[in-house]
């Protein structure tokens, strides 16, 4: 029993390290080669766990080789276009100038119903409003609407707006987030002053967000929770 726990812990930390080295991506955002490596790693990791007679170093070494291989391929893909095209493929335009390209749909093995479903996921329910649609290498669909159907922006309306600032969590569940305070150039004394102005205390704050313009929002904990 202790051996199983020990082997599981080792593989857990090694797999976590391997995934971190390969970069942060969700399954749906992975390139084909990244998806293959992920599946292989998960399969290899189960072998030492299911068969205690297998040396754990065999699994660790195989995972290490796959991680190194993935990093190497990624570096080569960044430097050489042919490698990137070979390993990841390329994007395919399935709607061009408002016209559906049936040959392109066949190339990506997609039916018209598949295309319509992907458009609905992008909140586009009328295919006639689409000027361009591109199937990316990870299977996602990128679209560009025809000019009359594009979303109007403040720039289009010639309305001036204040600069965009990023609010950060400075208090979570009654605890100060030191990294956020440092990023916002906010001192603890300034934070205490804001809390006093709002007649609350650190222990009563469930969530507080703030930005560099000193705009903030405070949500207190509910009683009995």
C-alpha cells in the first residue's frame, strides 16, 4: 500500500512538472502534436501504477523524453514554417467573401450542419451575415461578419472613453493578496483607510477588487455562511 502511494506521489509531481514545461493550454486549444503527447503521457503514467512490478523510473524516463520531444518540436515549429505546417497543419477558409467553399469543407471533413453548429456557438444564427469563416488548426472557428452586421464600437461612434484598467483582487476571504497590492502600488495603510471609509474590516471582506485608478468594489461576507 505504501509503495502504491509513494509511486503515485512521484508520478503526480513529475507529470505536473512536465505539463508546466509544455505550457498552459486547455485541451481544446492544443495543436495535434500537443494532444498526442498529452494522451501518450497519460497512458504511460498508468503503467507503473497498475503494475507494481514495473520500475517507476521507466515511466518517469519515458515521460521525460516525451516532454523534451514536445519542447524541441515546439521550438523548431517557431523557427521553421515547414515544421509548423507538418506538425500542426494550417488554417482553412471555409467561407470567403460570403460564399461557402464546399471544397474547403471537404478538406477539413466538415459538413454544412457542422459549420452551422459552430457558427451558432459563436452566436451567429444567420450564415448569410458571415463574410469570412476560418477553421483554425485546433478546430475552432474564427469569423468576420459582413460590414452591416459588425458590432459598433465606441471608436465608430466617435465617443471618447476612459483608459481601460485591470481590476485585481486585493482581499479574498478576509486575506490580503500581497502580489495584487504590489502590482497596484497600494500600501496596507491605504487599504486600511479604504476599509475604514466603508465601515468594514479585513475579516468581514469576502472579496475586494481594485485598480490603479483607486476604483474598488467590496463584497462582505454574509452572516451565517
